[in-house]
C-alpha cells in the first residue's frame, strides 16, 4: 500500500475497518487461504499420479509444530543453507565457514 501502519490507522475510520472485517468473513483472503488452495492442488496432483486417496491435511504446513513426522526440525544458518544448495545444485557462491 505504500503507507505505514500508523498512516493507515489515521486514515481508516472504525466504520470502514468494520466493513473490511465483515468482508473478510464472507470472502477470506490471505496466506491461510492461499495455503489451502495450494494444498488442494497438490492433493489433486498426487491423487492423479498415484491413484491413491490423500487427506488435504497431508499437504498443509503446520507452522506451530516443532516436529515433522519423527524428525525434529532444525534451524540452519544462511551459510549452511548456501552450502547445502551449492552441494545440491552446484550453482552460486559456496558459503565460507560452517
């Protein structure tokens, strides 16, 4: 929008904000909805290619979870990510260090 939160707060009335809140209840937009759309697309592709049935939840990210299956999620530094990408694809600059 090209404005700060404070600028928007100063320019949007409570009535307009309430109207937008009502609109988003009817027509939900945003990242959650985008994740659902992409999960459904992945589900259809998987079912089409394997002939098996899948639950939609199998294709949704769980951002609140610290585990995926039985493997614990671990954080990687930017250097580790760059080194891994270089090892996989052999492109770009290999990160120095760890």
